[in-house]
C-alpha cells in the first residue's frame, strides 16, 4: 500500500507541476506573485496598475516572458514591449486580456483582448513574436485583429482534446451566443463555432449594461463552462473540447437585479464550482456548488457559502494556481485569501483570509486568467488499497 501511494504521489505531482507557464502573476496595483518555489512569493517589480483585467505568461521553466492589462504589454525586463502599446482591451474589463501560446511554435503567442462592458472595440487578438527585440519579444503587424463586436467582458481558453489546439471562448453582447475560436499551428481561425444557449445578455434583455460584467471559466478537464453575469445569473454548461460546442445550461442563481455576481473558478478536479458575489437576500462571499451532486436540482441544492465572517468579504476574481489552491482578493487589501483544499466539499475546502502577503502592494478585483488546462491533473484515482481495483479516469 505504501509503495503504491508513493508512486501515485510522484505521478500526480509530476503532472500537476510540469506546466509552469502560470507560475508568475502580475495584477492589481503593481502586485505580483511567483509560484516557482511551490508556494506564492510576493513580487513588487510589476508595472500594471489595473482594477480588473490582466494576463501573464511564463515559459515552460516558469521564467517570466511578458504580461499585460490588455492595453500595454510589458516584457520580462518590465519595460514596454516593442510595439506593445495601443491594444484595445480595458483595465476595467473583467478579462481584459488572455495570453495563448501558438501550438507547436515556442516563439509565437497571441494576446486576446476584450473591451469594457459592451463597448465597440469588442474581442480582438494580436500576435507576439518572441524572437524580436533580442528575445524580449514584440507585437507584429498582426495587431488588434477584430474577431467580433460588441461582446461582454468574457474570455477563457482550454486546450483541445489532442493538446495541439486551443479553444478561446467569448460571448456576444445582446445575444445568447457563445463564440469558440480555434487556435492551431496555422494560427487563429477567425470563424467561430457558435452556440446559442443560456441567457440572452444585452440591451433587449435589460437596458443597463452592467450584466456584461463577470467572469467566464472552463473546467481544467475541458468538460464544463461557467459564466457569472452581474445583476443577472450564474450558469454552468457542458463544453465539448473536440467541437467547441456549448450545451445543457443549468442556472445556478436565478435572474435577479440583486444578484451582484463576478468571479468564478473550478476545483482542480473539475467537480466543484466556486462563485463570488452577493445574492438575493444579502448573502455574499464565496459560494460552492457540487457539480457531481446528481440532477440539476441536486446541484442547486448543494450550494454552500464558505467565506462568512468579518468584512470585507471577497467578491472579486477567483483564480486557480499552480499549487492547487484558489486565490481571491478582497478589495484594496495587501493580501490574498485562499481556498486551500478546493477539491473538498463544504467547509472542508478550508477558506482562509489573508493567506498571502503582497508585500505592501494592493490587489483590487482582478487576477490573471490562464488557459485552464494548465491546471489539469490528467487523471483521477479511486480505491487505493492493496488488492482493490484502482480506477483511473
């Protein structure tokens, strides 16, 4: 039994920590974290000053390459990248920027940007070539290429089934349509897979534009997608990482102007979903849902608020990290809170306040999103006792 456990631990650890592209974070008011030691260490050399949107990427060894607020791109020396200004994201967009490596090309990256609420710059992408400027990288002439306008403030990404492609997903404004763009070794396919499913978001639904605000995430195993819509709802769907099709919505929080929802994150094993915000009746903080509870009604009934206690409660971004924990800011504090055991049900998930010091820098509402499959453990294991049949999935 002990030998099997050691082998299993080594296998899981290798899979979990072999992808280091998400090991450096920059966000908030010049805040940053380095996960290369296995635990987050504060960085104070970042140039971002952003309320929400931000994105960072490192190489396979965890060494910083570049980062952005969706407007300006900074290289690893924290100076503005060649041709690295004038992107058309917005630092007050939930997911202003998301960086995607080009499959099978270590030198090319794409940075996808999305505008504030439903503003006209919409969803765009630019190409970064790391061979430019002596290896510091630069944006090529492929810059601010329009994919769709207007959109909501949502971008997420996941590797496809064969790992040689990436799906980048966003949502149209004044529509019920998701858009899934495939990125391959030939570049960005600008013709999306369209899924008309879930809540219609836009002016014909409600005159204000705040319901464009809120996160979108795909589960690390690539099978679920979730959205949070400020003053509307939160929904979870099935996602097909072969076809890019989104289907089968479950509304987790009913349509209500008193639902002030924002952040989302899946557990590393993709079985639990966490949502931040304030719901009808005044309850606010972080809510956990068990996506494996059974029927849709069972999933709804599984909701538990895990973050009760002293103000201010976390209602900002949620982000899974390389150490397997989920981190969240409380507005303008110099620390981050953590869900230490996000695979565990209920209060066993171990939410704790002020876990990580930012060494005097302040978080606001946003944390950097990544391709969600960076955090995927490739298999789940059941029945570890000697002589029992062990199941891998």
